[in-house]
């Protein structure tokens, strides 16, 4: 049930009736007719722009349409008033029985809030995709939380979602990993490691070197790099992937697919992707003009193989093969996304760190070209996370060597707090993560405030059970604070669809805070007005009706926290 969709259907039905009667032209498109909360709650419960969007195609004044529509809508038992405002907006007020019925629907419909909007569309969400050279850092943490929450949201909205991790194991960084591991291997055999500049200094490679020494003994000690580089590279990469999997599991993130970049090399898959572009006339040999501003690493003033990405929205064409015949970094990325397209996904979502902003247009151009514009690619950038503790920037992790790890954060505050806080800002805005503030028990801490609302409801339910109260699904709503809370519950299905459509899971966190705020307001009002308290030991029937509303609140909070990957609190300690 989506009350806003129901009222919109009522609006459209009456507009069509007006057309049938001749008071509106026939055949008007209703696609842009919307019903949504008014900007000012004092104006009503819902507002529609119907008269505004239909006036021009109808050749009529907006107010004339609005007044005629208002008269029709007022005949419906759910509408207590329909008032024309401004040039032609229509503000609607609904009968209190509508809100009581809404609460009943929340309690009786196990799918309340879920949407069929996705219609089973296959969506691939690729996120984290960190180099397999060490533990995940706090920046990866934000990308992991955002990606997983987005995947959960899309699933909730009816999509068929695949979570994917792209393993960057085909570049020079894995050779550096192998050399760094070799030094820890030497250390395990009693030699001083030579961690020169450019190698990974973190202690996380110490146990990897020890495990390697236990397996092969001194077989590779003092051997030339050509002997041990490849086998140690594979060994260390697998160990790092296990470390990454463990880190993600600690955060509650489970990937469906780990895709290896290395699998694209020497298999013809890069060549096949570029051949697909060549067959479309999008690959040519040429020399790029020197770029303005900072010189990118892959530019060189000589003839090379170029992708005509400007034909698909990019600013300049992009090199895919260098003049020496080697691939650019872009070539395997094209092949990887070609693989996704060929796997039959209807839509692709990539989640990158903010430092990859320059990659957005070229990647979108590639997917547009490879899919003939049939598979949309949305790229979301996650901004930096600034960590604070005791009023000071949080120090770097000794274990990692030069950054704060995902585990550092989760061990400090737990996965639930970590996940919720990471979603309290839009993904492209910098996030301040203060270890002290996120554990405060105050309204200023959204994690606590939402969890406290759920825990309060659970406490009420336990006390009601002790009294022997039998649940009923028909609420008793009389006070404005109760109606306000029911109205907020009505927004949940609409919010889900908006958040899923815009790929913005932070909207769920914001909504939950607002819902918790309305619930706490009602709770506090009950402290002064006994008639608004949920529990009445002298009247168990009244109690059963009163607790229907908080029960519905708990249902929606639990569903919202589920999308965020956060466990609802049963009680607060």
C-alpha cells in the first residue's frame, strides 16, 4: 500500500472523468501529475500539481482546472477538503479514518513499504573494489556501507541485485605486494626486512610472511626475484582477499561475485571488447591534443589506439592502447564492463572514491557504446571520511602502516553504529566521524535516537505482554501528535521509491530520524497527558488500541534499519 499512489490514482481518475464530461480536453498525458506532501504541513496532508501541469496542454487557466478537480475530489469519503492555493496547486486534507486505516495496513501487510517498482530488473552494483594489497581503510568503509545499503534498497524496491567486487590484481601494485611479502618472509626466517620506500610497511603482512615461511621453508631465501615473484604474488593476493572478505564480513557485507582483473589478460577478453567498439566505428589510430591543465598519466604525444568516446558524451577521446602496444588502464575496465553487459544486466552501478571523478564520463561513454545506449551506468562517488577522537584527528593505524582501517572503526564502535553514521550524509559530501559523538546517548546522535525509539516500543510491548494485553490492529488515534506520527508512516513507501530511483540510501537514514523524532514527541506528550500513554493497566482494551501505533512504528523502523544493514535494538543499555 502506498497512500500517495492511491490518492494520485484518485486524482487521475477524476481528471479522466472530467475529460469524459468535456470539461477537460481528451487525451491529456497524466505522466507529470504528482501527489506529494505539501511544503508546509499547515497547508494540508497532500498536494497535487495536476492543474499546473495540465493547464498549458489543455489551453485552460490552472485555477479553473483546480477548482473543478477540487469539487470532484471532495465527493470522496477520504477527502475532507480540497483547497486551491496560489496559481493552481491543490491542497488536500484526509479524514482521520484514513490514518487509522494506514496504521492497520502497516500491521497487517508484511510487505508494507516494499515496492514492485524494480519489476525484477537485473542490477549490478559494483563497490569497494579496493586493491588486494592490504586491509580496507576508512574510505573503503564508506563505499562498502553505501554500496551494500544501496543494494539492499534496490532489492527492497523490487530489483534483482548482484553485489560485485572487482579485484584489481592485474597491475603493478600486486608486484609491490609480492616484494613486500618477500621481506616479511625473510623476516620470518630470522633476517631483518628491508622495507624500502615504495613497499607496503604495514604489520598486516607479518603473519603472511610467517605462513609462507611455514609452507616453503627457506626455498626462496636469497633466490632472484624472477624465481619467487609470481608464486608469492598469487599467494599474497589470496591472503589479502581473505583479509578483505573478513573485513567486509565484520561490517555485515557479503559479495555475490569477486571478479578478477587478471582474468581479462591473455584470454582475448580485452581484445573482444575493443573489437566490439571497432565494429561500431569507435576505434581509430590518432594523436590527441595536449590536455589543458594537469597532464594525465596516459597521455603521450604520439600515435596510439583511441576510443571515440566523445560520440557518447565524453569531453575527449581516450587512449586504450599505448604506442608501445601495451594496454592503458582504461582498456581492461572497458573489457570488464563489456563482460557485465554481456551477462545481461539491465542497469549497472559503480561506486568509486571521490578521487576517481575524472573516470566517470569515459566509463559512461564506454558502457553506452558497448550496449548501444541500452544499459544505463550510474557512477556514485563517495567523499572523504574525517575521523576524530577526543576532539583530535584520529591517528593512523600501526597495523596498516599509513591509514586507519575498517577494523579500527568497527572495533571502536561496532558495525551498526559504523553503518548508520556512514549514511547520515549524502555520499558526495565529506563525512565527519567523531568516535565520541557517535556513542553519545542524545538526540544529537541519530544512531542512538532511532535505536532508542525502537527499544522504547519493544519495552512497551514487553510490559503489555506482562499485563496480558491481546494485540489488535485497529488503532485509537485522537491527538494531533498521533495523527502526525501516522502521517509519517504513510510516507515510508513513497520514500523507498524515491530513494531507490535516485540511488540515495541516505534518505532512509534521514527518514528514520524524522520518524523517531515524531515518536519521541508523542511519548513526551504522554508524560504530561495520561490519555496519550500507551499503557493503561485499568483498561486493557484501550491499551491494545493505543499500542497499535507504536507497534507500526517499530515495523517501519525495523524495515528501514534492515535496508541500512543495522540490527534494531531490543533495549538500550
